[in-house]
C-alpha cells in the first residue's frame, strides 16, 4: 500500500513537472515575440468540476491599429474569482478585469496570454521545485518499500526452508 502511494506521488510530480515546463515555454514564447495590447472587453466562462467551480475560458476584445480583434487567453489560472457558473464580466480589481494588459502573437492575433500570467509562469521556480521533490521522495519511498518487501520475502523463504529441512530430519 505504501509503495503504491509513493508511486502515485512520484507520478503526480512528473505530471506537474511536464505541465509547468509547458507553461513556462509558452509564457517565454509570448514574452519573447508577443506584442503588448490592452483588452477593454473581457468575458469569463466559469464552469464546475469535481473540485468546484473554475474559469474555463477567458474571451476578450482588444484593438490593434484601430481594428478590433477577438482572442481567447491561453494558460489561464482557474480561480473563479467569486463568480458563479456561467458567463461573467470580471469584477474590478480581479486578475482578468479590464483594462487587461495582454500579449498576442503577431502571426496569429487570436492567440493571447495575460501579461501578468506570462510573467508569473516564466519566473515560477517554486512549483518545479515542489514537483521535483515529489518525484524524488515518491521514487525513493517506492524503491525503499520494494527493497524491504524483497528482503522480507527472502528472509521468509529462508526460514521456511530451514523449518522444512528440520522437519524432514525428524520424520
């Protein structure tokens, strides 16, 4: 049981590491080549799941050279910011409230990320460290449990063999 738990912890750590690596790469790409703009219309789509409600989608409108563009934010944080399930305008002072500074891809203006999210994802060092710790601790615990089970089985087999040999001599 402990070995299975340790393997689950290690596997979750690997998943988190891969996700953080992807988020960091996307954020760094936007920071390197993205063009800054300000979205004046933002709509949050809040949905519900096993863990409660979360922001599923953030749609926005921004202007580039007097042309209005629509985009959906990539890599958003899921905190519903107190909103119920459905479509909502973000409350003033919340993470995605307008005026929202974004970065968009010049080759595809429909791809955008909130500047705040891009900066946080690109500079996040705490999450990868925690995930690496989960992988290390979970992996080591699984190895220790496996070795202890093997040693226990080996000792049990030796004792059984000794008892059986002693019993044969008595017969």
